[in-house]
C-alpha cells in the first residue's frame, strides 16, 4: 500500500540484545550468577521508549498513540496488557491510547504498520515499540512457548524444538530441489557473525563462526533435533538467537513534523508497505516464502521500485536457510540462488545488496517482538550514517525490511527512502 499521507521515520532507539554467550548476560557460567539479575520485560520496553524520546528530542506528550509488539509476554514474563505497561515509561503518556499487537515473530512489524494506519486515520505522531524476554526458562520449555506461533494441534509434534524442525524441513527441501549444500548455506551464518562482531548492540558481538565449523555438525555445533529425518538439516549455527531486548521508533506525518519542529531531511520516508497472511499450518511449497513474496510484490508495486533499486535490506533470518529464501522472495535472487548471494559476497557490507548489516537475527539477536521495529530502525540508522563500524561506505538511499511471523504465515514488508 502507498500511504495517502507522507509518513516519516523520525528516529528511535534500541537496547543491546542479550542472552547466553553475551558478556552482560548472567547465566550459570557467568561470574555474577546468583548475585545479579538480568533486566526484565518492562526494563527493555521502558529503556527503548525513553531512548527513542531522548534521541529524537520528542516529548512524550507529543505522541498521539502507541503500539507495542510482543509475542509471548504472558508465557516468558507472566505479563500481558503491555500497552498499559508502556505508558509507565513516561508520565506524559498517561491517558493516551496505547495497545499491544501480536503476530508471532512479525509482531514488531505489525506494531509499526498499526502506527502507519493510525497516521493515515488522523494521528500525527506515533510510537511503535517492541520488546521480548525469552531467557527466563530453559531452551526446551521456551521452544514449547514459541511453538504457539505454529498450528499447535497439527504441528507441535514435529519435534520438541518445533520451529527449528519446521525450518530444517525447509532446508531439506531447498537443498534437495536446488542441489544446495550445507556449506553454501553456512556462508550466510559466517557473514551474519562478521557483521555482528562489528555491532556493539549485537547479542553475539563476541562470538564468531568460520566456514568450516558452520558447515558441519560437531561438538561446538551439534545437530540437536530429535526428528531423525530432519536432524541432519539443522545445526546450532543455523539458528537465530534466544535474545532479550527492546526497540522503539517514532513516526510522523508532515503535520506531525511541523508540530515537533523536525525537518523532513533529518528523517526517512516510508514509500510503501505490504502485509500478507497465509493460513496457519498450510504451506504449499517448502522451497519458497510465498507469503513474504506477496507482501514484497505489494511493496514494489505501490512504491514503483524494483529489487535493483534497493541499496540495503533487513530480512528475517530466523534460520540461515531463511535468509536464502528471503532474498529470493524479495527478488534479489532466482529460486535456489539465494545462498550464492552470500557465497559471492553480494550480501556483505561491501556487496551489491547488503543484507542484515548489523548481524540479523542470527547474530544481532531475535527478541521476537522487538525484531520488526529494530529492522526499521536499522534502515534509518544506515541511511543517517549512524552504524559505526558496520556503516556502509555509500550511504543508502533506498532500503527495505521484511519481517515474518511463524512459518511464513504473517509477512510485513516496507520500503523507505532517505531524505536530506
């Protein structure tokens, strides 16, 4: 859809994404285990919102509406009603309409689009935030929580680790259909961690993978699924991180910018967006992300852009094979050629189409509700030259995001243009 009013991303902020293997995360092997506690869901939500207000200079009283992306707050943190929780971040929000938005791993993207809809409907300044804490339970218990994003009755039993198994299934079909190897896909992992090592906010900023280790199972890189048919097709290095964190962005109309005293050239503009939803539990072809493709095609059609116009992209790499499928769904590669983009260096920081410059879900981390918001903020930061060691040499002028929920059942794509 093309906005009927011009919509601008004013800016925002995010917390570091942390979890096991991050130096600030307290776990059993951490020296502060038992002495300190990790931040909670409200901490991440509040820190990201206050950071967004501080970095943009926007007063809380100037926000007309707020939207919070979160998937499983009731399960991991025993906390729902997160719209009202966000209002606790600043007394200037008191009485304003805030609400939570949920769409599995696309919750953050849907929070941003809910804000866009509000701007089209008459609001002038909105806040979209996302936060998730996933480290309060064991990996096995957490896998059961996350399985709620699948069709529970029909798909839960594929494996104790439901979603890793579902994407191992995609990897199996993809490799067999296109003669793609584990080593081909491992180039995605290596690229992601190289980028994440340059990103101070990345969950895995101090962890790296070399191609040999990421290409085959081993003691450091086990194939951990219980499903014997799918087990050979997924390793630890193929998986995104179980992360905690938050992100928030502020969007405004032209009238909103005038009210805030912010110049358009200090912002980026939303050119178009697409949202598509597939029936839960029904995937016709495991070798393509058909729902994401629909959302991308909507975005291209309404923005008058082609894939060759895009300078930087944030895609939902919940697993390494997903990035391969994502770049194909977005038109950057033909079917079966997505892995080759990373292998050839095209998706690297100095490549022709940089993908997930801060490390993506694989290395930056994946606090579920925050991811879609983070993607928008990362495009903003790249376009405004704020990415430090992973800043692209040529400032991008056109950027795109693709946020996905479940097994490609909910998809949100957005296209942005740099201003100024």
